């Protein structure tokens, strides 16, 4: 039998089986003791009955005329006769018998005492030097029935009370293990952005060291992650100035160089520095998204933010490739405005970079705050689609993207309680890619 996986289930099952086993053993021992006492009482009753009936029977026989037939003792009313007897003379002739004795086989008298046959237990006694003997028979079924009724009386409470006992134990353990369930639920509700201490003051002393170790581990993890985020943000920030300076010097070199090879190398350096600059910017965005909760108390309109992001990207790309669709009214949300702007910018940049250059990028915002960005591209296989939100993963290796855009949006969605859904093909199309940023409110 496989034990339940929960501690409460195991305790209930173990205690119930232990109680049931102890009760059964106790009932069997008690039944054995009671059976022995029942035998003693019934044996005493047989002996006492014989010693009372035999003198009366002898006196009755002396006073009665012996006509050679056995006298049958009649009854006052019909009843079950558990003790049946016969009185014989020395020759074994039956002189007196109870009303139900004809249905019994009484072995002849040999000596005073008890004898057990296959179906009966018999007691023999004699009077007047053996001239008269009495045999009293009791069916063994009578004693077995008494023992069974005793055992049933002991076992019936077990059958009735065991379910009640199990239910009571289950309820008791349910309340006693409530702090453990609370500790489990609080831990299961945590994610990588919530590493605060877990409440442990209500836990029992047996589990308290484990909870304290978990809190210590959470504290160390939080310190490590904060140090890593701080380092990434500081490093990306510090890189911006030297990269900008190097980029300026490279662009000056481009304008001053006359040699074709020098100009080509300067162009390559400029491209590399721009990629490094974009990478540092993405790292800063990632650190910003992972740093804190991205929810605000007051709802704000997302349409204005999205309009500014689209205008900025359209001006930077010097194209009208973005087709923006906005709701008639405001789209209110509690997501941090900067976080939404970062998410929208990354989704649109990803669509511009990986979509077909001749096809527009459709950006739409619903009144509930749902942002959808669709671009034209070949269908992405499902196994590759699942990997796109991982860091530094790109669908096309020959693009100049950092592989962090969708990862940043995923982190923002998780931190703000939103949901990022990516689909290929896009809804209502045979091809394309769609990124849908669902709000939580």
C-alpha cells in the first residue's frame, strides 16, 4: 500500500491503523479471556444442574411405579432447552428424561465428570453407589454463539467508532497543521522577484529550524541578486560614456579618413560600438524591470505613452512602417508608465527588426490596455517560439539584435502581474508574428 504524500494523510492513516490494530488485538485477547470464563461458568452450571436434578429424580423414581418405560418430563410452556438430561439405572436403561432429550445421543456412563463430543459437552454424575446416573448435555454451538456475540459486542464499536475516530483525527490534524500549510502556501506564492522573509512565528518547534534555514537562504539569494542587478545596471551605465566617446571619435575618423580601407574599418567599428551601446541600454532596462514592483497606485492613460514611443521610433527609423491603432477613449492601467514604455518600445523594435521591410508593423491598443504588435515574417515553429523569451535567444542569427527584447518584456509582464503571449502565425493570418501584452488591471 502506498502512503499518502501529505503529512496529514500519513498521520491519519497511521493513527487509524494503529488504533484499529490495538482495538482488534484487545478484542481478541478479551474474547479469549471471556470464552475461558464462559466455559467455567457453563461447566459449573452443568455440574450444579446435575447435582440438583439427580436427587429430585431419584426421589421421584422411588415414589413412582416402574412400568418399564422412561418418564418424560413435560414443560409448562414451549422454550429452547439448552441443557438436556437423562437419568439411567445401572444397566443403562433410561428412567427419566427431559422433553427434548430424544434428539440427543447420550453416550453411556463411564465416570463422573465432563466429556466432550463433536457437537456436545456432557457432564456425568451418579447417586446411590452408581445405581442411578445422570447425563446433562449442552450443545457446543450454544457456547460458540455466546462467544461470537461477545466478540461482536467488542468489535461493533470499532466498526462504528473507527470512522468517527478517523474524522476527528483528520479535523484535529487539519487545525494543528494549519501553520505548515500557511508556510507552504506563502512559499509557493513566491517567485524570483519576491525573496522577502516568510512568516514563521506560528510554526511548531519541530519545523522551525527548517523555516529559519529557508529564510536565511532567501536572504542570501536576495543579497546576491541585488548585487548582480546593481553590478549590471552600474556597469551598463558606466559603459555609456566611454562608448559614446569612442563612437564620436570613430565618426570623426570616418569624416577625416581618405583611405578606403580605413573608412571601411571605421564603419565596422561604428557598427560594433552601436551594438555595444544598444546592449548596455538593454541591460539597464533589464535591471530596471527586475529591480522592483512595476505597479502604481493611480491608473494612467497608456495611449499617450504609446503615441510617444511610436513617434520616437518612427523618427529614428525615418520611415512610416508603423501602423498605429488606438481606442477612442483612454486605456487606463496601473502598470508603471516607464515600464510600459520600455515594453512597447522593445516589442515594436523587435517587429521592425525581424519583420519584412516592405510590410507594415501593426501596433494596436485596446481600451482595456491590451497591446498587440504584429509583423510579417515566416511562421516560427512552436519549439522555437517557446525559446524567444529566453535571454540572448534570437530566431535569426544574422540580425543585429541583442536577443534581450522579448526577455525584457517577459520580465516586465511578470513583475507587473501582466501576461505576455507570443503567437505565430499571427491571429487571422497565415504567417507573421504577434506579441500580445495582456494587462492585469
